[in-house]
């Protein structure tokens, strides 16, 4: 990680000749800010929030996002609808932008819940995931870890069951990178 260097006002005086230390700090400080170096100013979360977009998943066919090189934490605000049948929400991951996929891994099972609202987070680097939400007076809190390939840059979600009428709607965001 690049080191943040505080540039004193005296080093940036009008008409002065900047020292080598000042020139190095001017070169390195933008990188230090981007990397979140100790002492560096923080970029406000509002500036960093990147919407991947909407995703509607129906049934076992996988749907997701590719081109996530260098991204790690994904969040989705989700809602589901459909019949009163059990359906398993699962994910799979790729490190070649979806040319090949790993095996499906379970996140949770929607157990006889007609409507559900919550938050899903996936970490493409560590495999950690969590779901927090509620529906029909049921509270759902699920977390765990999936096996993800090194440098994962794509994911898909699927709803798997004999009955495929449930739909999962999500607005997906990138919350962080590696």
C-alpha cells in the first residue's frame, strides 16, 4: 500500500521550489487515498456507491453479473414473490467473467414464504455471504461461507425447486474492492 504524506502549507508556497519529498507526495497521495492508506482522507461512501443494476431471478437458470475485476463486496436489496413452496437460493462464481462457472452453492431456502424483503451480501474474495430479512411474520438471518475461485469476477444466483414460480428481485451495488 502506498504511504500517505501530509504536505505542509509551507511546502506549497507561491513561487517556491518544491522539494523532492513534496513532488513524491503529490505523485503518491492520490494512490494512497484510493487505497485507503492510514492518515489519508477518506472518499465519502456516497461517491463510491456503484449500482450494478436490477436483477430478476426466476427458477433454476442462473442470472448475475460479470466484469467485477477488483470488486469484493456486493450488496442487494431484495424482495421475492410467488407461490407458497420451498425454494433454495443459491450462487455460483467465476474468475473468467462467466466463461466457466463453479458448482452451485446454497445460500438459504425460502420455506413457504409468499413474500420476502431483505438484504443479501456476497463477498467475491472471501466467499462470505449473509441474508437478513423478513416475510409473513418470519425473520430470516443466515450467514456462511462459500468456496470461491481466486480473483472471482462474476457471480450468478438461482432459485431451485420443483415449483419455479417464485421470483427474486434485487437492486445490486458494489460496496467495496480489494
